[in-house]
């Protein structure tokens, strides 16, 4: 299947990196729901989660050159880069939380990471809907690249019983260590 023009240009400029980004990010999008479904089955959850984390890291790291080389509007490219930074930060924080045995915080961070990943789906749905209504593509696309991941992330964080921010030690805890 031929790529849309803007993706074709990025593929020509970064053939290996673009394909790696699409493969890793797409595979992560497929695995994320499986990892969530397997959350109570440790034998499945751990290896799927580790594989997904690696794919998210690769997808996030390759998102930066892809966003830079994109022919999309500057605001949209910034949205994609910010999404990549956020995706990377959340997966790293989630892995760190589970290593500290903070299961609830890990779960919240991973749901937040999944919400950010869902932006790839929402931006396509939004732009397809907007173009079907003959709305101007560039402003809609630029907004969708930000709102597509910020809204789902905000919803996860708003309804989460656990903060994603690390707990600060009290002066008494700091003195005990």
C-alpha cells in the first residue's frame, strides 16, 4: 500500500528510521491491550510488558527524527515530539516504579503511557472526520497531534487513585535513611 505523501517524504528522508518507528510503535499499539489484559497473569504480563517497553522506547526514540523530518506543520511536529518525550518518560517511570515494587503507581504510569500511545489512533480518526467535513487540514491536524494524546492522558490522570509523581520523603523518613 502506498504511503500518503507526507509519510512518503519522511520515508525517503529516513528510510530505516521511519520503518523502525512505524514497526516498533505499531507493534507496541498491538501489545499494550494484551499486556493490560494479562495484568493478573504474571507469567504472561511480565514478558509481554518487557517486550512492549522495549518497543515503546524504540518507537519514542525514533519519533524525534521522524517529527523533525516531517513535512507536517511545525505545531504538529512539536506535538509529535512532545508525545515521544512523554511516552518515553512514562515507560521509564513505570519500569522504575515496578522495580521499587510500587504496583499501583506502576499501573497508573502504564495506563498513562497507553493513553499517550492512543494518540496515534485519535489523530487519524480526528483528521479523517475533519477532512470528511472539508475542514482545513493543517489547523485540524496540528490540534489533533496535541489533543489526541493530551486528552486521554488527562483523563487517566484525573481518574487515577494514585499519583504518578514520586512520593517525597518526610524529614523523619530522610533522617531514618
